C-alpha cells in the first residue's frame, strides 16, 4: 500500500470532527502533491455545472474548500467573489496562499455555521459529502446561508448516496420546499488512476 493510500485511509478513519480536523492539518502541506499526480478531476465537473447558473459577480462559498483547488478553478474562470470554509485550519492556510478567496472561515458542516442567513448566491462543495466527513444534515445550514433563488452544487459518490441517508435527506428537503433539483450529472472517476472504480456525481439544487 502506498504512502498516499495509507494517509487517505488514516484521515478517513478519523473517529470524530476534532480528529478529522487535526489529521487534515497534518496532511495539508502534502495534500496536493499526493492528489494531483493521480489526475485528480474533482473540481472541473462541478465548476462546469456552476457556470451554467451563476454569474461571474456571484458571491460563492467553497464549502469544504481544502487547499483551495476548487477556488483556483473558479478564479481561472473569472469568479472573484469567493469565500472558503473548511474544518481544518491547516488546509485553509494552504487555500489562503492561492490568493483567490476574499475571506476564509473555519466551520464544520453538520453543525451551526457562524455565517449570516441569505449570504451567498451559490455554494459549491466538492468531495466533502462523503463517508466520515460532512453528514447530510449539513445541507440545512447551507440552505440557510444561501439566498432564495441561489444554488447549491455538490458532489457525492453514487453508491454512498444510495446506501446512506443522503437519498432520503435530499428528497425530504425537496418535499419540504427547501430546494429544487435542477441538474444531476453523470458519474465520473474522481481519481481515475488511483481509484478507477470510485465515482462521483454532481448535483445542483436551486434554493426556494
């Protein structure tokens, strides 16, 4: 097993949010060199969906920003009103160095967020709603801080969606009139070399 694989398993085996944050702090400086050589494709499919719905002036939160790879792609596409949020201070420090965010927030999806209601035109979250990370309850706060008519765009593994409570939670939020599904993308390999059998899917909802 490779050092990178060992590290991923170590991070994903965290027993609680504090441990998860601490392990991402440790991994932060090597995170990109561990991922990028494996042709990490995460940001682009989600960004391609976002640009359909949000103007370049939109105020966007990158939720679970990590080292800022999504923000970097958005910035390259002309988006400048970007803010980042992550559980890990170490990851946010790496994101800060990219100079693409106007504000950084440390916060935990699934817990109350220190962000005002109806703040953002859109939220993007890539690779965050996954096993051992952000729970489906994190959507409640993301909806709260998104303006009515704004968009929440995120990735999730199709198998995890089916075999966890995400399927019921997403449907329940739609049934309650909190958001409306506008797009669901085709599954794609996030790490095609390292994990060719693991796929992600992009979902886009409009907040009601």
